[in-house]
C-alpha cells in the first residue's frame, strides 16, 4: 500500500509543472513564483530610485568632501549588486541584506559626514532620502518578518533623527522632516503588508495544492488497491477455484473436458500474472470483437457457442480494458451455466444498448435457476468475477434467476467512465 501511495503521489506531482527552484521541494511552487515576482519588482523599482538618488548625489553633495566619495561608493555598489541579483534571480537575499545593513550604517554616520558640508535647506531632500524605502524593500527580500518590521519602522525614524541632527537648532526642518519620515514609514508599511499578504496567500495555495495532490494520491492508491484486490479475487476464482470445483464435480465426459480446459487456463494465467498478460492494450475494439472473443474462449473451455450479434453502426467501439472485463464476466456466466445448469438452453447475445453509445451482453440458460440473495459472501463467482469486474471499468451487471432459467446482463455505456 505504501509503495502504491508513493508511486501515485510521484505521478500526481509529475503532472504539475515545476520550476528549477521547486524540483526539490514539491510544496513551494506558488511561493517560488511569488518570490520571483517580488524580486523583479524590487529590482525594477530600486533601479529607478537608485538612478534618481545617484543623480542627486552627483549633482549637489550634502556631505563633506572627505566623506562624499566613500559614502557614495559604500551605498551604490551594494545597491547595484542587489539590483542585478534581483533581475537575474540569483543571490537576491544575500545582496539585499548587505544593502539593507550598509544603508542603515550610512544613515547612522550621516550627521558626522555632513558636519563640514554645505548648509542644508529645509525644502531640499538629501540623496539618501530616495533610498529609504529601497532599504525597506531590501529587508522584505532578505530578512524574516520580524526584521522586516524592524527595518520598515527604524529606517524612516533613523532618517528623521539624523536629518534633524544635521539641521542643528533650525526649527524650519521639523515639519518637512516629519512629513518625509511619515511618508517613508507609510509607504514602507504598505510595501511590507503587500509582501506579507502575497507570501501568505502563496503559502496557503501551496498548502491547499499539496493537500489536494495528497488526497488524490490517497484516493488513487485506494482505488488501485481495490482494483488489484478485485483482479486477484477474480483470477483466483476464474482460474484456480473454478478449475478445482469443476474437477471435483465432474461426472460426465463433457464436464471432465471442461475441468481440464479450466485447469490449463488456470496454469497459464497464474504463470503470466506478474506480466500483466491480461491487461494488454486499451485501444478501442469493435463491439463485434466481444462476440468473437467469447466464442473463441468458450471453445477452449469445451463449450460450442454461436454468439448472437445485434449490432448497428451506432454501436460504439469499446476500450480494450472494458472489452476484456465484459468478455471475462460473460465467460464466468457461461461457466456457471455449464456447471450449475448443464448448459441447458445456453445462449449469448451482444447488442447495442437501448440508449445510444453502449453495448449489452446477455448470457441466458433455461436451467433450474437459483436464489441470488442466498449466495454466500465467500463465493467469488458472482461478486468478484462479474459484479466487481464490471464495476471496476464503469459497467453494470444484473442477474435475474428463477425456476425457468437465469439471465446475466452485462452493460457498458461510453459515457460511464471513458
């Protein structure tokens, strides 16, 4: 059972497309997609804001002469590496984390770096302001949720503090700096919320997806196990138990011939059981092929039959697996009629079903009949070789027996399962 579950689960996952990032982890398909989208958006947005910040830094530096070049290099080199990593989808967390940390360090030294520089203006933002939210989204890419929240709050607040320290006692800076810090904080919070929301949705989708595949695997494994149980039960009854019972009850030359034929078939089917010899191709076959196969198989059992064919152009072709189930179930009904009714009035009929798109097989005899409800649960001839076999391929079977004879009806419609 465990082997069947693993095989079906692998097959189920194999039917779902996987990216290079998710081949080793079946449960992160959607999360990998969302992460890639986030990194592309972060890389594109950081490129625009980085270009704006670089133009501002080169145009009118706020730092002292000794600080300008080191700070520009310290900020824009990691930023360029992060943008490239985001666009290529490689090492994004590493370079995003480096930039997020470096930018906070640059903000921390900003008051000392601008101490000997030009006097700031309240209405003119320094170039580091354009990168405050870039540091926020870098933390969203690189850090877990706790550090993301810390960076989203701390970076705008730190910017406001160092900006006021740069301005000294000038009260004209309070309102503009407060507005800038508030704007950066609100925008960063929105970006953080969107990132968290999309990641949560992706995780839930992957979880539901994994649960659905697991449920499918469980159901398919159960169906495979039941199908295997039905096949084994039918094989044991049709081939082994049937041959033994026929040999035990044989009292006439005809019955002995039938028992020998059934024993020969049993040995052949048991020898080929592991090779799935009875499965064969599932290529659809004409309904008339069912009659031919029944006649040929009945002759091997020592029973001469001429199957009545009532087929027309509307009768559909039957899938190979269904055809085999119908033929084997019909042969079981024939064998029952030979054993229990001495083949009295035995006829087999193949017709198109009353509703278009189906085929019906009827096996009749005029023997003494039997009480269908009184058949013991451990008898597999009807339950395993007829009812269960037809149910396994989406067909239906019915047995009507009375004192005047028995009729076994096997029906399959093309819309049932195929």
